[in-house]
């Protein structure tokens, strides 16, 4: 498939939100939490990278979000794309999705690991007012809280959704949670072991959270992970 760029905007320093149109199709379906693989020829060689969908399926449009990797090849290429430019795409791929039947869930993200959760929560909360969802989102600085206003609005609109932004390097004016996401796991979980925990971010965080959960009696089937490196 060919995806044509419609919009590219910066949402944080060196982080861009991209909107594409899948050409030659009126509809492109996927399950929130899945990803697409984009391919381009860079310096004479084809390079492919995977990016999670940042929104629920909507016609033939897809939204992606990525950070700039200075030593990388593909993210600088995508950052330089202009509206109208095209890139090759395959998908959807992946099984990082809400399990059926849905149960109360904790979602843990750092950095751009928040991207699939934006898609998953926007769709799930639109049709589920029963199950409880807590999102623990960790970044270094306040300006790195991607889609913050959207999650705050979701929390206002849906009493069953709880947004816990967490800063590891807060400014003195920050009054919210601090430290790493691991420190707030059991504030959200309590004594429960009958809930699902979704984890998305860099390998070190994902492995650490998974290890903590396993050592505290969580069934491995209730720990669903996606690593971004």
C-alpha cells in the first residue's frame, strides 16, 4: 500500500504527529494497539520500521507518532516529509490489543510508548463505562507528556478512566507524581491480581515492570508487553 502524508506537526521537542491517507482505498481497518510497517529507500537501500497507530481506525486515514532518532536513518526521513509525499506501508500487524472479554486494566507507558494507548483508550472508552482503566505515563520533563490535554479530557469525560502523569525530572512547580512509573504500580493495583497490565516503552522499563509484577504474584498471561527498542 501507499500512504500519502496529509499533515505533520510537532507535539513536543523532536516528536512529530503524522497523518497519512492510505491511497486507493476508502477504508483501512485495524485494531487499536496494532502497528504498520513503513518502507522507504534511503541512501540506496530499503529500510523498514514499525510504528503503532496513534488513533482508532477512521476511513482510510492513519495517525502515527514518532520521536527523532538523530543517529537513525528512518525517523529523520519521516521528519523531513512534506504534505503530499508518499511512503510504502504494510499492515496491520501485532497483537498488543485489549484482550476479550475486556477486564479492568492498568496501562503503563514511557515516552512514545504512549502512542498505542491513545488509540486503544479512545476507542475503548467510547463504548465501555463499566471497566476501570488507569494510565501511568512516565517521562522526564513536563513538556514530554504527549497528548496530555487529550488524556485529561478523557479523564473528565469518563469516570472509569484515571490518568497518572509521572515525571522523573520535575520542575519545582510540578505537583503531580514523581519518579519512575515502577514506583506507582501498586498504588494503582493494590491487592488485586485479577486485572490486566499493559506495558509499552523501552526494553529496560518493560522488563523491569514485568519482573516486578511476576515477583508479586501476577499471572504472566495478564502481563501484555510491547517494546520500542
